[in-house]
C-alpha cells in the first residue's frame, strides 16, 4: 500500500470530512487548519476570520485503490468551487476553496483537475492551489464530527445532504459497510 496525502478546503470541514470518510481507498481523514499566520490556532480564532487559516481536511489515500485525480474529482463535486470565501451560509476566508499540496507531482495533478473544473463551470472557479503551510490538527471534538453527531442541526441539514449526494453520484467509490 502506498499512502499519499492531500489537504483540501471546501467550506466547513465537517462536510468535507464526512464525505471522504466514506470514500473507498481513503485510509485516514483529519480535520484541521492551514495556510494562516497564527501558530496552533483554536477553532474560535479561525472562525473569527483573522488568522488567515482555512478549515481543511487532510485526506490520506491508498493510491493503488484511488488516484489523486479521483480524490480531486470528488472534492469538486462535494462543494461549490465558484463562491469566494463562502459555502452556503458559511461565510469568511476560513471557508475558501483550496487544494494544498506537498509535492510538485500533486501540484501538477491539482492544476490539471482545477483547469477541467474551471472549464466545466464557465471559468468561474475560485479554488486556490498552494503549497501546504502552517498546518494544525483541529481540536479532538471536530474529528469524525458527522459520524458522532448526525442529528445535530447543521449535520442534519447541511452535511447529510452532501453525504447523500456523494453516495448517489459516486456509488462505485463508496466504502463497503
């Protein structure tokens, strides 16, 4: 097994995490913050919008079972990459769309998939592609949040529909239960 990691920001990390936890070939998912200027920020600091961080999910995947291209194709289907600093009612720079890479090979694939997504969305994609910097793991209570709190209001009305959309759109990619 060859495990690779890519870090993705697509709005609230609870949504992105919930989907990628179901993807066949994904071996680990961790919510966190990256590309800001504050060392080890708290959730409250990041939500304040002054740290420069984005809410992200580090997706570790077995590239023998799923490619980075497939991971990124799922990513572009689970959020709206055309809204700057916003996903639905979540507004602020911490909710920006981004792909944060750790290798030149991952950057090349990210830019290729981004160009395809941009063409599909009429040139309106605002997703940033940047080297991963200043990454911090989110607090423990944010990890596996949807799995632990499916009935919580935000989870029931925002996260659950995204999970269901993934299951319908990518049936062949859903982990066996």
